[in-house]
C-alpha cells in the first residue's frame, strides 16, 4: 500500500507488500517500455543512435523515478511526463505515475497533471511522428481517453481506500463505545449491589451490636462474657463505619474518602482483639526495623494475619494460634500463621463464607512480588507468606 503522506513529507515505513508493489511497477514500466521500443524498430526504419540513446535514458530515468512515487508522487509524475516527451517508450511509466497521483492526492492536482499530459503528447507527436501511427486528431483523442481512464481508475481506488478507512474507524469507534457502555452498566450494577449490601448488612450489624450490648449489660458478673460482648459490639461498630466509607466511595466517583490504611504497626492490635474475643493467640515478632518495611508489604502482612485469624475463629474456635513475623532489609519479610486443627468429630458447625479469602491473599502477595502457601501440616493449618523487602 502507498502511504498518503504529503508531497515532500516523510515516507512511511514500507511493508513487504509495498516493496513488492513498487518493484512490480518499475519492472512493468521497464518491460512495456522495451516492448514499445521494439515495436517502433519493427514497424519503421531503424532510428539513429542518438534517438536510441535518448529513449534508453528516458525510460531508465522514468523507471527509477517510480521508486520515489510514495514520497513525491506529483514530482515523479512531472519527471515521467517530461521523459515521455522525448522517449515514447517512457509513456507507461508516465501512466503509472498519473495513477499514483490520482489514487493518493487530491483530485485537482491529478486533473492538472492529466491536462499536462495532453500537450506532452502533442510535443511527442511532433518529435516522433513515425512512432504515432495515427493522424493528429486520432492521436490526441487516444491520449485523452487514456488519461481519463487512468485518472478515473486512480480516483476509484482513492475513494475505495478512503471508504474502507472510514468504515474501519467507525468500527473502532463503535467497539470503544460498546466497551464504555458495558463498563458503565457494570459500574451502575455494582453501585446498586453495594447499596443493597449496605442496607442488608447495616441492618444485621445493628442487630448484632444491639444484642452484644444487651449481653454485656446482662453479664456484668461474668467478666469474660462481658469483655467478649464488648469486643463484638466494638467490632460491629467498626464494621458499620468501614461499610459506610466503602459505600461513600462507590457512590461518589470524585470522593476522596478512603478506608484507613493498615500495616505492620496494627498487627499487635489484631492479635489483642482476637484474645479479647476468647482466642488463644501467640505473637512472635522478630522483625527488626519494621518502620522501614515498604507500605504495601506491611499492609499485605497485616491482611494475611487478619484473614488467617478470622479463618481460625471460624473453623477452629478456642484452639491455639501462633503468628510469627521475621525478616531483614535486603531480603524478605516472612509471616507464618499456624492454627491447630480440631480433632475429627469435634469440628464446629461451618460458618458461611465466600471461600475466596486465601485466593485474595495469594493475589495480594503476588502483586508485591512475593508468594503465599497454605495447607495442612502435622495437625495444623499453616499459612506462610514471603514478601520482598528491598534495600
């Protein structure tokens, strides 16, 4: 394909198909030019050597000029027309050059160069009347028809190419608009689901907080029960606040409200919260220089501990859990949470859950360049995370 670059502008990179087309045009111009020259020699007296030399130079010049038809189509057309004035065998190259102008330039430019081809044909007839083989009126009519045919063919090619490009652009635009519509529908659906989730969860959490308050009031003589009820009530209140912030962000795209970021410094509070709720949790923190741990890594460690403690409370309530954190700068931060599994036949009723918590933790660890493994080991369920800590 020929690029539609401006006259005198830079040439677009040629594809293999473009190189083949240009080479084919040059070979066609040279071959048919040779056929025209042979026909002249066969139908009339042998021309003198000067004529043969001029004709050969003209054909060679026009053929070589076709190699620049991508970058300078109008200039190449003028050169080929000039060459065809003194070398009738270069008329094929001139026709290809006119076609190129009609196909890849504005129509007025093609018409001007096409009209220029008529006086060129008249001069050629005057210089080489024997090569014409036709009377002057017929000769000019044939050239006029040839020029009109070439320009019409080139104009049709240009119109077809522009139509195809327009259809492709419309298709790309329609595809983009379809993607935007689909994204907008998904966003609206997520907002609707978020509002519904807020209404349902807010109702249930409010009931939970109310019942925990009643339990706390009624268990004044049992400190363990009162403390557990206080933890439940505080957790319900915090969950309501977090849910309200999430819904605010989902409803308002320009809102700057965000959920408070957590990190390594909040891990002891997580452990203490689980202890107040009745869990037996041991924290072994051997990490030095925790303040220098990258924020994303610290947040991921916090999420791993929080999720695994939640799973332990759901699937093995009352059984001991060990949280170990270690690592050094320049190597990695390692976090391991090991919870004892209940004996067969003593498993508590399953608490409903999404089942995607560990999958989400694995994805978060991968996002920070680390890894997460989990599984059963010697009667325990162990979750191990290794997260990079660059210098």
